[in-house]
C-alpha cells in the first residue's frame, strides 16, 4: 500500500517542480516559498481538522515535538533553496539534483537507524548518484 502513496508523492513532486518554475519567474524566490507555504498550511490543517485528528496533539511526546520542529526547519530550508535553484536553473537539472536526497537518505538510514545496506540498495543509490551527475552536467 505504501507504494501507491510514494508514487503519488513522486507525481505531485513533479508537478511541484513544473508549477514552481513558472511561479517563481520574475518574483523573489523567498516570497514565492512563503506563498506556497501558506497554501500548504491551509491545505494540511484543513485535512487534519476535517478528519478530527487535531485531538491527538496532546499525545505528542517531547521527542515528537523536537524532531517535528527540526524536520520543519529542514523542510523550510530545502524549499527556500529549491525555489532559488528553480528560479535560476533548469527544471530537469534542479529536480534531478534535488532527488539526490534519496541517496543521502539511504546513507543516513544506514548510519542512524542501522538499516542494512544491501547490494541492491547500494547499487540503487550509486545509480541515483550517477544519474544526478549525468543530468547536472552541462
């Protein structure tokens, strides 16, 4: 079941790159990120409220809060840099380099979560890195 959500995530990430490239033309990339963030805030909190999930806030641990805040900061910085890169670069190159995060996440998973690095996973990460280099070259 997770694969469907992951594929939908990839599809909407592709739309994000295309729509953002058009949206950041001739405006400040930080302003564009701010506008996008407001839309995301409204969309996600609407879903949380409609589904009645806001009541679970009280069950968050200190660790949940700390790492969700850190994740939010990382996401915000990622978006700011992504929009700036899109504004001055080609969508095909920026999106490819951005997906290098997959290979970095694999490394982090091995280091921090002690996930097993199989030959298949290592080869996949190397292919992602190689593909990123290939697409990023002029």
